[in-house]
């Protein structure tokens, strides 16, 4: 969904809220990365991001007041 709306960026899906981990993110070393966690996963992904290095974690869904009960992700916002 995001690739269609913003093809100038490379979009990768983690697969689930719990699937983001430092081992899987090794291939992202040396890149500027912005993580877009599902609603309700911001704090968890901030903690994981500290182990990944050079990445920002977007507060987009929290700031737009999506809740974890919505099961919302970036595609829902777009």
C-alpha cells in the first residue's frame, strides 16, 4: 500500500508487532530508517530501535489517535 502511494521510498513490512528485532534489521545498517509501528506498539518499537541503531520511530498513528484495538497500521492511515 505505501509503495503505491510513495514509491520514492523503500517499504518493508515487519509482519507483526512482535516481528521487529535486531537480528532481522541487520540488513538495514548504513541506511536511514523510519519505523512506522502499528497503533499501540510505539513504546515497544522504540525499545527495539535502540538496539538497531540509526532509526527514527514515527508517532504518526499515536498522534492521529488510532488505538491498539483498531489494529491500525500505516496502510490504514494512508
